């Protein structure tokens, strides 16, 4: 009854969620809380168990073990308030070292104007570099990621590192995942810093299963519960429909507090083509945010994904 042993690995994590939610307060390096990737964003972030491409390293590095081809993902996020995020993700399958992954994320924000003061304008940006590895052992996949985070605010700069650890197992044609993310030292701006902020420690439990599999159509579903330090416990669900492996329609929902702009509905679509052995996918995702009763701000994501 090996499946019983693996299932019990998830139970202590589930029971501990209310304890993690009690850790209130703000966190630093909030770039680590921003969802990355056209496909996972369209699915409401429910991706730790479903993910099988380069985007999965941002949700569960164990998912890299499912990547069977050399892969490259390029994404652009046009967020509200003119905040923009660029990401570059790559995966390389190897015979002896599992599947290796690397990711670069850069967020740049509009210049802060101090029109009522004599202070100069202030620029702010964040830079994240990640290296990951996922390996498959039968029906079990394990993975880890090491991240370096650099944040700049005017003349001050913060630097820290973090690690992610992920686990994934397939039972009864269903994928189960457990992940801990952003384990590392506090963020502290230098010079003249007077305080430090903890990283947004995150725990995830996910499940994914195909509902329809045929040459003409495929329907995949996923669900996830996760806890983010200073945000509490949240949940998300996602659905992806493929027509003849060419056209994808995606939708998701993230259940969170009303004040969390990352929560709510999301949707997207993708078209997939191939030129010989080269396959590529053009994707789009839309995520509206209810800022107030009279104002909805939308984020638009555009992505290109290549396999060879």
C-alpha cells in the first residue's frame, strides 16, 4: 500500500495551514508573490500539480521532471498602473542530472515623481534569477530551486536568496503535489536600513486530473490550496480545454480576501503550431482586479513558448 504512505505526506501539511495563517504582517520581495507565466495565470495559479512546462518551476520545481523537450518561454506582463514584468524561462532535459531549469524575472515600475518636494525622482525595480532541477523516480518526482532576489528603490538596494522544494506523485491517473517556497533570510535594504522584512513563505497542495482525453479534444482540471505568509490560506481552480492539440481555452479562479488584487477570475487562450521538429505556442491571459466598486484594473499577459 505505497499509495497510503505517500498520501499521508500531505496530511500534516494540511493540518498546519491554520498555524501558518496566523503569521501576520508584511513581507519583503513581493515580486515572489506575483504569478508568472501565461498558462498558469489563466488557470488561476492552480499549477503545482498540473504544470509540465517551463512555467512550472515558479510553482513546483518537481514539475520540471515532466518536461521532455528543450523548452524556452518568453513572457510580458502589462499590469495596471503601468507596472511591467518580463520573464525568460528555459528547461533542458538531461540523462544523468534530471531536467534543469533557469528563469529570469524583471519587474520595472513607473518613476515615482516627488512634485511637492525637492527630492529627485525615484525608480524601483526587482530582479529574480532562479536555477532549478526536477527528477523522476517511477511515479514520484522531486525538485528544488535556488533563487537570488535583488530589489532597488532609489539609492537603496536589497539582496537575498531563497529556495523552493517540491514533490509530485501520480496515483489513479491523478497528480498530487506538495511544495514549500521562498525559504530564506529576511530582506533588508542597504545602506542605512533600520528594519528587515521576511520573505513571503508559501506552502502549496495541488491536485490535477484529465477529464477528457481523445484525439479531438482534451479537458484538464486542477485545484490548489496554498498559504502565503501575511495573506493567509487561499485556493484556486483551473480548467484547460484543447481542441485537436491546436487551440486551448483556459479559465481559472483564485479565492482570496477581497483586498487581494491577485484574486478573482482569469482567462486565456493559446494557439500551437509546429515547423518540423520545432513547436511553438502563442498565448494570452487576462486577469481583472476589482480595485474599488467603480474601478476594475486589468493585467494582460502575452507569451511565446518553444519546444524542440
